[in-house]
């Protein structure tokens, strides 16, 4: 069996409830192998896919009407930090990952989510 053969499949489910103006008011997700029981509720999500054929990113960014600006600022800070971690794991580029973390920290301070 090669490393590209599928040994197992796992489902990730996302449900978005919209109000009459088609704005998200409820986001729920469930991942088969997450170790969590049942659906988890969320106020925001950022999902990105790399299109294999088009060689471009497809994104879905949603947040509920109850998401506060302060929560969005912290969510964005944490997303930037985690992108630096993912980038380092994928590329082993420690220097650029460090620069990404420094930018995330600068953003966090400017957004007043870090002291």
C-alpha cells in the first residue's frame, strides 16, 4: 500500500442556519474523528481549499450575527498564528514562519487582543 492509497475516510459536516436576510445566525459542525460527541456550535468559521486543477484557493468565511468585533479580532489573531504553525509543518521554513508569527503578534497588539 502506498502513502497515496486511501486507507480510511472521515466525514466533516458543517450546517449553517440563515435568517430571512440570508445572514448566518447559527453554525454547527461535526467531525467524525474529532473525539467530540455530537455537533459543536460556532460563531465563525474560515475554510480554505486548494483547487488542484485551477491552482487557486477557494474560501468560505462566515460569522454569525452574534459574533462581536472583539471576538472576530481574537479569532483572526488565532487564525494567523495557526497559519504560521501549519506553514512551518508543511514547508519546514522556520524563518518565514517566524515572520508570520511576528506579524500575528503585531496584529494582536494593534487589535488589542494581546498586551
